[in-house]
C-alpha cells in the first residue's frame, strides 16, 4: 500500500517577459535580476523538487494581453491549474470581457487582480466604478485577489464587507514591515479584515519584506503566527511569489522550507490545508 499524497498547491507564482510587456514595478535598480524572461520551463524543476502538484499563475501588469497569454500558458502547462488575471474593473464592458474570457478559456480563469497598492488613491477600492466591476467578478463566481499594503487595508475591509458574495484572497498578508521586526498598524488593520468570513490570505511574499540577506524562518514566524491566529488554519494558503522571491532566497525551495519550518507546530492535517487544500478549495481548482 502506498502512502497517501496530499495535494500541494503553490497559490501564487508569476511568469513574465520584459521583451513583450513593460513592468513599471521593475523600475528600481534592485530588481535588475528580475529583468529577464521567467517561463514554465524555469519553474517546472523547482516544483518537482519540492513536490508541488500545481500552481495558480497570477497577473503582474495591468494589461489584458498578459491575461490572455497566461491563460494560453495554462492550457499548455499541466501544472498551472488556474490563472488570476487582470481586467479593467472600471470599464463599462467589464462583464462582457469576463464572459469572453470564460467562454474562451473556461474554468482556467479563477480570479482577477489589480495592483491596488500602486494607485495614488488609498480608497481606490471604494470607488463606485471599481465596486461595479467587483460586482461583475462576483456574479461570475471568480475570486478577487487583494494586492494592498497597510495604507489600503481600511478600504479593503469596507469592500470585503460590502460584497459578502465575493470570495477574496489577501495577497502577501498585505506586506507588513517584516524588516522592522514588528508592524502594529498592520497588525490591527489586518485583524479587522480577518473578522470578515469571505476573505482568505496567502502566506506569500514574506521574504522580500524582510532583510533580503539576513532573514530566517524565525524572522517570519511572528507575522505568520499573527495571521494564523486571526484567519485560522482553514483560511491561509502557501504562495511562493516565485520568481520575485529569488531576490531574497537562493531558490524556490528555500521559501517553501521556511514556511514549513515556521508552521512546524501544526498537525499534519493542518499543514496539508496550508500547503494545498485551502487553495484548491478557495480557487475551486480541479482535483488531482
């Protein structure tokens, strides 16, 4: 009899090609190592080495062409089980755009995201046109990924509360100041978000909020413990944020191992939820 294999899902990874798209967030010289194509072939051996069965591929730029490119990749790449893409939520025809994507790509489109933390307006999520777009996302039973920092968390709280029928996921635990060792403003703000039942959270993007050269799993643990205490094990999921994570980690496995160490006190069943089952349930990914 063979041992049962729990599904392992990376709920947050990226691909990109600087020759095809312009990435405004790459402007900082510190991101020079990122300015090259990252492809499915680059990630495949890392997933195999870390026993990851599938991934959720997440948007990186506000361009519908990237969403289509990612969906095409998902069609051709067995390990990409779903795509969180981008559409213009403020466009009058956003519902038609979403319907077109679903008609063409079916269930491969699992969610939508926008780089809210790059908007000048901290309350962008509360705009009437944005809320109307989010209503269209909800009608189509897609997830909305919240990419926010502490500044935008109040607007995120009001938005999640106003749309109880929409499933949300908070990316990167809202990017607290891990490098400073504590972030009380973030801790209080995320507690208000966690009190709402229709939002889960990704334990992703943590290493790049720490000191890139001197972090350890213990550096991350207070922030992970805070999130686990608020959301409970059933509402958190692993995301590598590959390849962005390579700025602060030598390889993919360093990030996966760091989270495994930080949650080592959890039961086997709880670890299986964090490392795959929660993502599979929340994004409604296909079974393996």
